[in-house]
């Protein structure tokens, strides 16, 4: 299983050295880990299983969240005939996939690889056993919840004078969310979320969280990633291959919001009021529904559920060609953890 999550243009070595000396950055660990993992997979495809295992383990030392690499290691041991050890590695990979990101992709990729590469009749019984275990684990994560979340805007800690002298523009690139249990242990981590809406007080975004994790939630930790753009004389802007990052705790979206329409079947868009005022207020919003897709409640139409935090939302219900709008002031989660918004298209 090979992945390429990050596409980056490199600066000249001079710029990398200068940036590291001024800001104390380290190279992008996730990018390097993915590259090593992909190199390991190339070795696998050449039947160089020991080399694949070595490269894959080196990748995990850099970034242990890349759980699909664990499936690659387990498959290598299976191809080497070390069946019991392979089963143990598959169990480790399944547990890692539950913790890091939406696991369905990794689960399905692991099944596809088993079917493609381990088709020998002598392996049929063990492959069937492993696939069944993966499917059982995947079923637990087959239902996801819509989560609409605000997280704090982090103050830029870079020395502004030195930063401006380099003629760089720093901007947020993505956010990664970790959900922790009551003891502070991480039980699930999202992929990087790049569709972020800043307003005057917070960053807002939508993500999908497995329902089984929602039931265990306690708190969240935010990992902020930034990139920078250099606008050198006579050259196009280029993204450099380092990321700044900062971490901060945030409150979880603790309100279960029931979204109901009569008749059923409406699409729903949840837009924080501050963003609505900035982007859609006093405009013909009826013609801008397509631009609201990033605020859509994914996966189903009404009647449906979303998890939100305590703020004011403008809610758009769309049924066929009819759009209706409602402003909703959430009640305190401690007072009313489950709330309902309805829209009647027959009125």
C-alpha cells in the first residue's frame, strides 16, 4: 500500500539553512516518513521483503501515525512465510488504524493487498482469517458523525522583524485533531484538515469522526500547521518544505443537533453566523448555494444529525429547488446536550 499525501516544492539549500537558523525548524517529518514508506513499498513490489520491513519500520520511527505502513509490514511477514508473526503484526496494524485517522481507507487497502499478493492456495485459510478480522474492525468504524468545530486562532510566535526581512508570507496550512480520553491518552487522530474557515475569533471546519470514538470522547488537542511562501525577485512564489506547528487544547463539539424537515430529504448547510455575515449577508445567497458545499452536513439528508459547538448558526435547508434559511442560537450544552431544528417546506 503506497500513499502520497503531500506535494511540496523545495527551496534551494541556502534558503533551507537560513530558515532553519532563524526559526529553528525541523524538516517535515510526515513527508519524510511517507517517502520512506513508499520506498519500502517499491521494495515489496520487487519481492525484497526484508528491505521493505526495514524501510517501513524506519518510517514509523519518524511518524508512528502512518498506520497503513504497519499493514505493509504484516504483509511482508506473510509473504516470507512467517504466518503467526504476520497475524500479530496485522493485529497491531488494526489497532493503529483505529487510532490514527479515518481507518476505512487503510482497512480496505489492506484487504485489497491481501487479495492481490497473497493468492497462493497455501495461504488461503490464513488470508481469510485476517480479512475477517479486518472486516470486523472496519464495521465498528463504518458509521461516522458530522462534527462542526471551532478551535482557537493561534498567535504567530515567529519574530516578526526577522520574518519580514525574508519577505515571507506565513499562513495556516492545515489542522490535525486528536481526541483524548479522560486520562489524556490519544484514542483517535484525524488526517490533516485543510478546508479551514477563519473568522474574527476562531478557525472553523467540518470533519468526520467515527461514532464509536464520539461515545468515548473527553477532550481534543489541535495541532496547527503553517507553511510559508517566498516571493523572490523575478520568480514565482514557491512553497518551502518545512512546517511550523503549534499545539493547543480546545473544547469539543458537545451538542447533538437533530435536523428535521417536512417533507424529509432536504440537504442541510451549517454556517457559523460570523462567517455568514462576512461572506453572505446582504447578498443574494440563494444563488451561492454551490459555494456553501464546505458547510454541508455530509452523508445523508434530513432527517439527520450533526455535532456542533455553542455558537450561532445560519442553517440552510435545500429541498429540490427550494432553499429556506433559519438562524439558530444554540443553548448551553450542559443545559440541553441534544437540540432540534425543524423546517417545514409546506408553509
